[in-house]
């Protein structure tokens, strides 16, 4: 009995120092309270979790991005017949006046401007996405750069592995960057053929506690493919059988991905180069990786890499600005919805301004705690006029926003605090009415097949559901 008393005393003595660390870091108040609650209510475990998950910053030098992006901007402006402005970020894209401020905000936050002349193709079917990706990979002449959060060692993963092996043996430079947590199932016997064929393989922030740089929760959630610096893919789809609906419990699976051909591909290339350098300390500075872009399409696209290496939560700022800029309609689809206070207020404010706001969420979920936490915010959103739809027919994994049917955003980021502050994400703002209309029409089809949630549904949930949602909400700042 004395040992238990001693252990409890030691726990609370140590907890005082850990709580002091929480107070010194000065995070969001609710996040601080959640961590203090966990530290004091979970002896030893709370302190361990804070040590493993409490940090939300990765330091990366911004100078290299500014130099490379300035070079890309100058090249793009030369192509457009304009005067190069190496020290600035003005590319003189032709946007409506009401979207100029949003584009400038993106420039200021991530140092990447919008570019004209892009051809954008949207894919909402996994097989169509994989077919387009495979076609692009087979056409590669100089290099292939792939970056994924999840790459499964199944039939789909093996197929693309063999394709990389084939291209590497034919002389194409192939680099594959994987997240070490998202790809925890991969074993050496699966990756060995890649290495033996000459594919350069690296893992983002591998879990190695004895090394200085590691993190269990600051994950690279990006999905990027760049081929010869001309064609690029981005969106929400990883590599695996489940994304094709081949796993019964996860079928059917719905994702949204995009193919970009044009100047914006170079900014996805730059994002990959930064992540590759961070993971391997190898620079990709050769001009062959950044060829002269071709202006072949009508779309204006802005690439927005965001993550915990930024002092300001750039993604949260951009989403807040996007919602605030809406005048007629907003449709937001996401599999993980744990909004912070600012996003909730922006959605509510939009409703009060007369904007139609639709929120589309799945009910089939791999993380029930996140689903319950998201539901805890339904009442205040519904009271303001937000339309909430829960989709039951499979896993809706798309992460899209359409605004006024004039422009849209899609990528890897969810509408939750993890994506806003902890994950490395990639988002594309597409200033193109055709693309926005296509995504908006797709969202309407999903809404037509979903259940619309009402205030009556929320107020009459069973007691155990109300308690689960309330308890999950306590942990919302940590999700």
C-alpha cells in the first residue's frame, strides 16, 4: 500500500513540472485545458502522452522555399512575357476582384502564388484515378516523384511498386517518400525490390526515439505525384485496395483526386523537394526537375502546402477566409469534422448572411471518437441554418470545398484540428467555375442519397449517445 501512495505522490510532483511546460508553451486555451486534464486525471499515462504528442512544431528553414519559389515565379513570368519580379510574388493572374484578397493571403502565408494556364482534371472514381496515374507514370522520361501517407502492401500497392521498379530499371529517376506511421504495415520484403531496382525510398519522421528528430503525431498526410515536372496529381486518395472498394467493411469508398498539367505542377514539385530534403538531406536543385512550364489550360490554380512547420495555422486562416468570402453557397465535404471555434463562427456567420451552407459527412468511420466529437457541434450549427447531411453508403473520404459554384478547394486536409495544426497537408485552390460546378454537382448527388440531420434528431438522441458526444468533445482540441 505504501508503494502505491509513493507512486501517486511522485506522479503529482512530476505532473506539476509537466503542467508548467503546458503553461509555458501557450497553446490554444482549450488545448491547454485538455492536456492539463489528461495529465492530472491519467497518472503517468497523461504525462507520457503529452511527451509523445504535445509538441506541434517542426522547424524547417523557409529561406530555401523563398529562393526556389522566387526562381519559379521569375520563370513563369518570363513565359508569360512579363517582367520577372524575383523578390516578389506577383504573377498578375487575372482573378475577379473579390478573389484577389484570398489569392494574396495564400501568397503571404505559404509564399506560393496562383498560376494561370493549367489544365485540371477531376476524378471521383478510384479506378479512374489509378488509371490516369498509371498512364502518367508509364510516360515518364526523366523522373517520378511520389509522396503518400498510406501505401498498402496489397494488390494495388504491389502493382504500383512493380511499375516503379520497371521505370527505375529503364533509367527513369524514381523517388518515393512515405509517412512512417501511415505506412507502418510495409516490411522490408515488400520494399526490397524497389531499393534493388534503384528507386530512392525515404520515410518522413520515422519513429526513432533515440534520435533527436522524431514525432509520433506530426504526420505527412500529403498525397502528391509529380512526373517530369510537367504533370502532377494531388488530392485525398492513397495507394491501396480499400480505396477501390475491395474491402467489404470499407466498401464502397469515395475519394476526389485531381491531375494538373501546367505551371502549378512546379509548385507541387517544390513541395515534394522540400519534404524530400527534410527527410533525406538531399537537395533536388537540378534544372531538369523544374522545366519551363507549358500553359495549356484555362484554370488558375494555387498550391498551398501547410503544416506544423509554419508559425501561423495557414490552413485554418485560408479556410476561414474562404468561408467568409462566400456570397451565395458553400458546400463542405470531409470525413473528419472537428471544427475549431473560428471555423464554427465562420460557418454560422455565413448562414446569417444568407449563404446556403451544406456540410456533408460520412457515418462509416475508422475513428468513432472523431465522429462523436463532430456530432457534438451539430446543434449550434443547425440552429444557425447549416444543412448537415450524414452519408451512410460507404466511406466518403473526399475533402472538398466549393464556394459560390465559382471556385473550389480540394486536397488532403480534413476539417479538423489535426489537419489545421499537426499534419503536413496539401491543398489546391482552383479558381475555375467549371471545376467548382463539377464538384458542387457531385456533392449534391451525395446529399440526395444521404440523411439530412435535423434539430429534432439531435435533441432526441439517446442518453448514451449524448454522453459519448459530450465526452468526445472534451478531447476535440487533441484530435
